[in-house]
C-alpha cells in the first residue's frame, strides 16, 4: 500500500518524480477473481448499460466540441434505451446547431410526444415539414407548439394572442388537407372569432396579411372546412365574407347552392345554380353540372327521367354558352357513359380545337375504337402519346388497345402502310403511336424501329422528352440493352441539355443491368469527373462494382464516397445517397463474412434514420441469425412489417425471429404467408419454413418444403446451402 501511495503522490506532483524501477511490483496475496452479480443482467439491462456508455462518450465528445461525434453517440444511446427521453432534446439541439434540418426534424417528431423542445425551434421545424408537404409530421409539431404555448398561458381557454391564432390557422389548414374536417373546423372557428377582433388584427403584420391581404382565399378555406364538417351556417357566412373581399356573385351563388344542397334544400340549391348558369360561371369547372345532376336525381324518383331532365338542361345551357369548355367536356362524358358515340364525338372534336388535353383524346380514342375508325384512331392515338409521353400514361384507355391484340396488330400494320406511303412527310405522331402499341405487345425491336422513325421527324425541343420516356419504359420492361442504346443516342444527338447527370445515371444503370459492367464502370468514372458535386453520380462506380460482385473495389469506392460527403447535410438527396451507401456496405460485409461491420453500418443508418424500416429489418435479421438481442430484434422487424406489410423479405424475417424465440406456431404462420405471397419463393424462406414445420411437429410438410428449398438452391448454384438442406432431409427421413 505504501508503494501505491507514493506512486499516487508522484503522479500528482505532490512529491518529486519517482523512477519506475524504484517502485517494487505489487504482489497480491490471491489472484483476482471476476465479480459475479447476484442477479445476471438480462438483455434489457445490457442495453441500458450500453446506452449509458454511449451517452457518457457523447458528453465527453461534446466537451471536446466534437458535436458531430457527440450527436451520433446520443442517437445511439437513445436507440438502445428509448425510455431515456431526456436525451432527445439534446439530439434535437445538437442536430439543429449542426444545421442538419432533416435529422433535427426526424428527432423532433420522436421527441414531440415524449418530452419538451424549444418553442421557436418547434415552429421552424414544423414550418419546414409543412414546406416538404409532410403534413402529418407538421401537425404533430404544431400541436406540440400549441400545447407548449397554452401551458405557458396557464389555460387552453385563455384569450388567444396573435401567435396562437396563426397556429390555429396552420393546424386548421393541415387538418383540412389530411381530411380531418371536424378538427379543421374547430380550429378555424377559433380563427374566425379571433380575426373579428380589430385590436388583435392590428397587432401583427402576418395576421393582417392573412386576413386582409388574401382575405378571399382565407375565408374560402374556412368556408370549405365548415361545409365539409357539416357546419352549414358558418360555411354560408364565410362564403359571403369571401365574396365581400373579392366580388364574384355568380361564384357565391354556386357555393351557396352547395350549402343548400347539403342542407337538403333542393329547390333553393337549384334556384341558386340557375343564377350561376345565367351568369355563365366558368371558375368552378365541371362542379356546377355535377351538382345539377345530383339535385335532379333527388327531385325525381325515376333515374331515367332524371337523366332526360339533365340532358335537356345541359343542351340548353350549351346553346347559351357554346364555348364553355367545362360544360362541353361534362356533356361529352355523359354521352360516353350512355354510349351515344356520335354526340360525344361531335363535342370532343370541338373541344380538341378549343383545349386539347389527354382526357379529351382518351374520349375520342374510345369512340373511334367502338366505331372501328382505324385511321382516326391511329391519328388521335399519336397525338395523345405525343402529349402524354407514353401509352401507359393513357391509363385504361391505352391498356385496352394492347390487350385487344387483333386491333393492336391492325393499327401497327396500318401505321407501317402509312409510313411507306408518306415517307418523311409522315410526322412523329403515327410512328410514335405504332411504337407504343408494339411496346405494349412486347414487340420491342419493331417498336424501336417505329420510335426511330418518329424521332427523325420530331422537333428538336421534344426529342429529349420522347427519348427519356422511351428509355425509362424499356428499363422497366427489363430491356436494358435497348434502353442503354437510347440513352447513348441521346448523348450522341446532344439532347440531354443541362440534365446530363440524370442521363448518365440512367445510362450507367442500363449498361450494368445489361451485363456490360466494364462499359458501365467506364461511363461512371467519366461522369464522376464531370459531376463532382452530384452525390448520385459519385455513388455510381461503387454501385456498379458491387453489382459486378467486385466487393473489395466496391467497398473502397463506397468508403471514399462516404468520406467525401458525410459532413454535408444541405439536401435530402445527399443523405439518402449516403444511407443507400451504408446499406450496400452492410450487404457487402455480409457477403464477405464480416458481420460485426455489417451491423455497424446498419447502426449508423439507424442513428440518422431511426425509423428506416429497411435498416430495422436488416439489423433485426442479422441479430436473429446470431440468436442475440432477440426481443429487440423482434420489435424492430415488427416495425418493418408494419411499415410495409406486403414485403416478403420482412415477413420472412418476422417468421424467423419467432422461430429463434421458440414461438414455432407463429413462425409457421408468418413463413407460410411469405411463401404463398411469391410465385417462385426464395430457397432461404423455404428452408426457414421447413425448419419451423419440424419444430411444430409437422414432419411431412417440413421434408416437402426442404425439398423445394434444395431445388431452389441447386438452381441458384448455392452448393453449401443445397448440401445443408439435403442433410436435414436425410436426418429426418430416418
């Protein structure tokens, strides 16, 4: 003990330095034994200790002003012990200090229901989520801000100040957008009462702008909310207020007709509609005619009589307002539904000259198909695909043309004939129609010939759009060779413009998927040099090398990519690319048998994206395979399945987690679901199901399922798994 005391004094400068060799070695009377706790730690205890260690490390890094390192440790600490909610505000504060808006918002949403956050920061983050149209997230933060404000005021019934009114308005608007009309109306009622107080209105420029600067829009929004919530008196009052702010008596008549219709006051509603029609209202689109149809249906007990009345009214309205595009379109749709092809054709052909639109062409295509007018059908289809971009964009109308194989072939032959007859004067429409028809019939080579003809006669300004649509559809159809040729042609014809980085991305992917991996890598390296600031492009060499199973090179490139961009948080695109890089690195490490590293890459993803269901599933599955952290793994996988209930891989993970936990009946249920959801189930899933069957004492099913698994492994040339499965069959057949 004397020697230890002298060493302590010397180490702390109390006595002169003591030479190490002057201190004899410590001799213990007995060897040191490890302490044995009375109650061994369970998994939850270990997680809490791990959390405390991460938190302590984070505090140390914070003191050293390594804020980036500190925030990651705090994130890991909270994930290992979600009950430690006091960590969340620290994460939010640090992420905000580091100007990481995505991360700040993510953790603020997690913290919003658990603990307190700085009020001004809540407002900024809610506004940012609002801008990104993450309305549920914005609602959660605005509601948290409102509760914080009301708590500071001491009561929810206290007279609202300007800040509270603005919060009511934003929350009311967001609840309206998410179709929670009762909540929206309640909040807007508070807004309405507040803005009727001149003294409150004069206190704030933002409130004045909302009420005075755009009063018509504000009152219309309140009115719509009240109408949808069934508060008809309030709705009528707000519609009138909107009209006072911006005079449009015919539009007011329409809105009051809607209110009357909701109240069941059909005669009043019809009378107000008549006023709209007399004033030739255009701003409401087809809604007045839809309302007229509903009202006439209610006044007549005979559907046929109501339809005749509607037709008569619409025809009379058309005589008085012959160029009302909304009326023409609505009446044409009525004719289409009743299969009055000639009447519909006349109206739609008139409308094409007034306002050509995809839906107008769709109607004409339907008519010409029914009439057997192939020339007109082909011509109109060409105009439609030029406008819409593809046959798929025409929805059911386009799909029907490819399903009717005889008609499609006749149209393709007709296009070939017209191209031969007209030569270069053919224009792009008819060849493009034939190209998409051939594509829909999976005649890709013939479709490409038609497409090339269409492209040669297209205007330069439209070539890029046509080629991009064609190339991407080829990619979706797994025609990677042809897609790559289209993208290369776009570069050759110099149509890519300032979107070269996007075209390069598509070309690289198409080449790699077509098996031209060396060429893909070459193009990727050229693109990397040309677009140094594009994270999406910078990640491509790593992706191609990974796809080519050149894992060592892929790992090197992805590590370099992460090193270059990891401190950049300016855009969501950068962070998403980094997340994908880490997910791929995790898969890569699994392939190389480095499971601890694979886990760490997933941990890093979850630090930044704590609710990423892909990473939750993958890490949960890795733990399940190793029979560790099983309760936590199960919870993580359950979250993944909840987020994507139809994902077969996630369902397999869930079944396997149940298996490892000894919950065999639940394992069988989930694994059967995974197998039945896939026409060609993966060998691993089948193997898992076989294992679950044997534990659930269903031997015959187990052997049958293992045989299917073995066949799958043999097809995939996975010798090790094939042998292991055959061994299980032999063992249990005895």
